């Protein structure tokens, strides 16, 4: 079963740019523009093995979403990387304390993101 990355971000432009970058690097992606939609995708796509989670969303923010994911035993295997544009002092620690497995600030440094993916066991799909 091919591993996939789920991008949860309320800004479709962010999703488009990130998904395009990841796909060109050989990482298959799914995306959701709300926490509720992301949680629904998790239920129906067991091949998702990592979530890139925007922490600043309306309705249900990243912290609430992180709690929902980490509190569900079905997703114990999932790595969740917190993504935030509000890169203020202490944000990284706050995200990690809330249960995130990693942290990256926007604008996303692609090399740092690829390193995080590898650290969590995701390797780009071989093209042949």
C-alpha cells in the first residue's frame, strides 16, 4: 500500500503549492480545506501515514485537530507535522507539547520539509 501525505490547510493556494511541490518530488498527497474534512479523509484512507497540519484554521484550529488525531487509537501510527505562518518564539515548543511530531514554518523551506518527511519514514516514490 502506497503511503500518502494528507495536507490540511484552509487556504487552497497553500494546498495547491505544497501538493504540487510534493508530487513533483514523488510524494502522493490528499488534501482537505478544513479539519472536519481532513478527519473524514483519515477515516477512509488508511494509506495516509503523515499529516501536514495548518495550525491557524477557522472553526477547528490545528491544536484541536491535533488532539482529535492523537486521541484516536486508529491514528497512533500517524506522524503529524505542524505548519504555521505565525512563527513566533515558543510556537515550535507549543506545537510539539500539543503532540505534533514535527514543526515547520511558512513559507515552507522545501529542503527542511523533505528532511522531516524522511525522518518520519517517508521516501519519495521511485519513478521508473
